[in-house]
């Protein structure tokens, strides 16, 4: 079974998107987004394959979505450790456990 943190393994070079969707406490999306930027902003730039990331929210449903763009598969152990550390920092902001998914980029322009 593939770990939800693990992108699919392919032989040819492809790009990947990682998504983390989380339900936050009412009115806490902006605070979570700032903590996300503060935590990952300096770390992610040094990770091999990392390209860019976005944090978005549906304020009406208190749902956030983080999207990472990767040119290569990240180090799963490094990413898992960072997610655990960040999760501990935002525990009081989260209403439900976040879901993590990986997607292979099929087309872009």
C-alpha cells in the first residue's frame, strides 16, 4: 500500500502536486495560512524538487487547501517530519484531521 504522503512512483520525469485539505476552527483560516507560510516558507525552498506552494481557503466552510508543486518526488521522511512538526503547532486551529493527497501533473500551460 502506498503511503498518503508518497507520490506515485514512475520511471519517467513528471511533475507532482501535493494537496493538504483541512477543516479549521471557525474564523481561523487566515491564522493557519500565516503559520503555514512562516513554517514552510523557509524550509520548502531547500527541499529537492520543490517548486512553489499555495494556501487557499473557503471562508464560508472554514476549509483550507495547501497545494505544493514538485518537479521531482520529495524526500518522504523529511516531508513527514515537517508535517508532524507543523501539525503540532496548529493543533488548536484544526477542527478535523487534514487529508493529504498526491497527483501526477498530466498537462500544464
